[in-house]
C-alpha cells in the first residue's frame, strides 16, 4: 500500500495523481471513497464484470444512508425518485444494463486516458466521471452483483459546498461536451456518444 500526498486536496486531483503514479503498470483503477461502505468481494466482482463485458467502466448501485437526523433526511431525499431523477444506479437496478452514468467503481486506465478524464481541470470527482462518461459511453451496471452504501455530508454547510462545487463542474462539463442537462443522466445528448 502507498500513501500519496495530494496538495490540491480535491478527489479528482488525487485520482489523477494515483493514475499517473501507478497507471503504467495497471489495467484498471478502482475507486473507493472514505464516506462509503463496501462488501468484502467488491474489487473481485468489479474486475470479473469488466472482463466479462469489456466495458470501459463498471458502475454500481448505491444507496444513501445516514447516522444523524440531518444525514438521514438527506439520504431519504437522495434515495427518492424526485431526489435522484430516476438514475439507474440510485434505484439499485439489477438488470445489468448498459448505462450512461452511475457511481464509477472501476475504470479502464487506457479508456480514461483516451477520454481525457485524467487531465480534467474540473474540481469535483463527479464532473471528472461525467467527462469520462461523455468520452466513453461504455459502462455496465455491474449486473446487480455488488453495490455500496454512501454517507452524505453531515452538515448543511458541507453539503452546500459539495453541491456548489459539483454544480460549477457540471456547468463546465456541459459547455465542454455541448450537452443538455437531464435529471438522471450525466451525459444525455447524442453528441456525447
């Protein structure tokens, strides 16, 4: 195990740093966030799914959970169709469908580089994922074989900052790829394909 110092202190910069440091000797990168829970066979299932389908990215279903009253309220909103726009990965779809967006769990490093996602200057990781989705459009929803539990920010201020950064990054992604916004999709426009 290696610990990398990320002076930019944002997830996408840390991700890019890891890919540049270790990507030459690896086929896949698997994203694991500190504010989530993962099953023991998570990495194994992702690699098996990538090899089975040949997908550029394997995404997984995620259910938002909370500990305190604020987190539980945010979780309830994010788990609702109104709160998530009907996104397949938020509704824990289990049909193994190909999708345009989800919680990026495994990504092929060569596909990331081709899509330019590892050089993205945008701040939030979700925006970098959207850039990758627009560049690849080849994602498998892990056939329902694995999923994660996600814990949202635990205060109104930190949640506001997260969404403000995400909104800024999404606006840049929309301008870069000339797409339209959708409730459930990160890259709905055919021009992305």
